[in-house]
């Protein structure tokens, strides 16, 4: 048992069952999540109440123990990595869905509630959170707040920043700031919750939140459509967004290489695609009933078939087939089985820059190595592209910087972002310092210094200074 765990047991024993402490022996038997070093600290505290969380933070402040907040550990950029001497503070036991208000369309939840658990609870009222993503079964509301998560519905409802009405959080001095407002309109001074959203655990530990809920319509139709480019895909999206009788529920674009390899892994037929197909659009719409949704989808595709030079299409004939369509997009594990250490990225660009960016990225990667290529896929309606760079020797340390430069070149200049929804964590430190705005970095550092002068909250992560150790 580590010294930190023993001291916590002695000093905070009054919290009893509200404070669960886990040592390295137990952590070794658990899956660390997306990063193998998430459990590097070998010491974890799981508070079951906000008051217990506040007591842990005060204890850490008094004893100069760095804190690494963790939710579902699904982050892809190393934001939850911990080291010996740190204390992991997990929100796993802050997992109560306290209230769902169908009239106000809000849910008050603990930070450790998973997105899927909230989706299932809200579905009983015909509602759903206004955000969805593939890691719904493990991603927690607190973690999604900390990373300002986006996902499938961002084109319609915005990202997590737009879905949170109220927050409760423990600040680095151990104070519990509660602002659990359940209304949209608040003009009462600076909005502290917006400071915490997207801060990746650097400014405080979220313990509870109030999130907006949206109507959920299960009457849906789903299709895969071959398109010549992102511009054609966006024309389809625009058509369906203008239709009063249907609601666009998802628009995911997979460039040809990603789709073909994903389909081959699942033995999905691709013979319906012709040689002109550059990308495949996954679309889902809802309507008053399933027949109306399917009819609207088929009629819309027929109306634009020649105008947008569509190259093929399949409308799902069953719920099971629709799920198979979605698995082609959401399960990207095949890439990492082929290239276990392949670097991945998520950038966002204005819609009119997508085709040019993908073409130029392909050329930049070929300039590094003739056999390098990119798997490209993502949320086309909001310009969010996920990119996995693959090829022989892709994991070589000497290639890390050139590949990053190839991916990030031109993104900021086009009005986009080098990180769309995954955050910065440890993996994007160089990108943050190289491609981020210096003045913005300075403001983030000033806020960090004011709130956390000891640099105890998620140290070594964003916001970074020029010092590589902070």
C-alpha cells in the first residue's frame, strides 16, 4: 500500500464508505483504458460525494500531492496519464442520475455517469442528451465536460459547451463551487462553468452537472451513399436539413480507403461502389414514422443523384443492417490492428476547405514516404476529420514531427483547429506550442497560475508553458 493511500486512510477516515481508496496491487488487475500509463500513480481515490471529493483536494493541497482527475479513461491524447507520486481522483462513484425533468428537458447527474446510462434513463421520457459519440458506454459526463466533447450530433446541437447548463466542481484550493442552474438564460457575471469546460482537469474537478436533453425519435432510416467528394456530401446534408418533415440525425463521411478496409473486416459488400467514388456518406434521418423517414431519404437521394453525381447507395432494410452501417464508421479498431502504433489526429476545418485539405495532406504524406497514406473519416457536417496515418515504419520517433506538420499545416490558417474534440493532453503538447496562438496560451497560463499556484491539478498537461516539465 502506498504512503499516499495510508495517509488518506488515516486523515480522512471520517468519510467512511464515501471514500474508496485503491492501491497499486488492485489497479494492476484493471484495464487502464486508452493509455497504458493511466494507472502510473499506483494510487486512486474514488469519492462518492462532492464533499468527499473536496476533502481529498484539500488534503492534496496541504500535502503538495498532484491530482490527476479521471472519468471513463476513454481519452485518446493522454489527458489521464499519471505518475508515481500523483493521486488519481476517479469520478466512478459519483454516478447518480439525480433528476430528469421532462418539462424543462434537463438532467442533473454526477460526473461519473456514463453517456449511455444517461441516454437510457432519458429515453424513458422520449428524450436524449444532445450529444452522442462512439465511446458512449464508457465515456462519462464529467470527462466529456473536461474535454468539451463533440461527436455525432455536434452539427445540430453543438458540443458539450453548448449542452451544459450548470456545474458543480471542486477548485484547486478545495472549495466546492456549486452553480447547478437549470435554465438557459443566465447573465449574472462571468460564467465559471465555461472556464471548466474543456480545461482537461487543469482548473478543477467536476463533480455534478446539469445538461440539456433533446427529443428522441426512434423512427429512422439509414443509408450509405457513394459521393465524389466532401462537397457533394455537404450538398446532400444541406438538402435534408432544409426538409421540414424530417430531422437529420447523423452525417458521417468515410473516405474510400477507410470505408473499404472497414468493410472488408466485416465482410460487407462494396461491389455497389464504382471507381469514381472518393468517399461514402453515412446518413440517418428521422420522421413521423419509419415509412416516412425511408421515403424522404430515398426521394432526397433520387432528386440529387445526377446533380451531385452520386456513385451508389444502399438504404438499410432493417434495424440490424442500420447498426452494421454504423459499425463501419464507429469501430475503427481495424486500423490499429494493422498498424498498432499508428498516430491519430482529429482536426476541424470549415466545410469549404475539406476537399482541398485532404488532397494536400495526401501529397504531404507522400513527400515523407511514398507508401504513407491516411485513413480519413469524421463528422462532415461540422468539419471534424479523424485521421490515422499508416504505412511502413510509421511509429519511428524521427517521423513524429514531420507527420504532425503534414497533418496540421494549413489547418489554423483555414480557420480550423488542430484539436477538434479529443483535447490536448500529453500527445498534442508540440501541436499546442507550435500551432496554438501564443496570446491565448498566455491567458490560459495566467488563469492556471491564479487558480492552481502549486500546479497540482493534472500537471504536465494543457495548458503548457514553454518549460517542458510544466
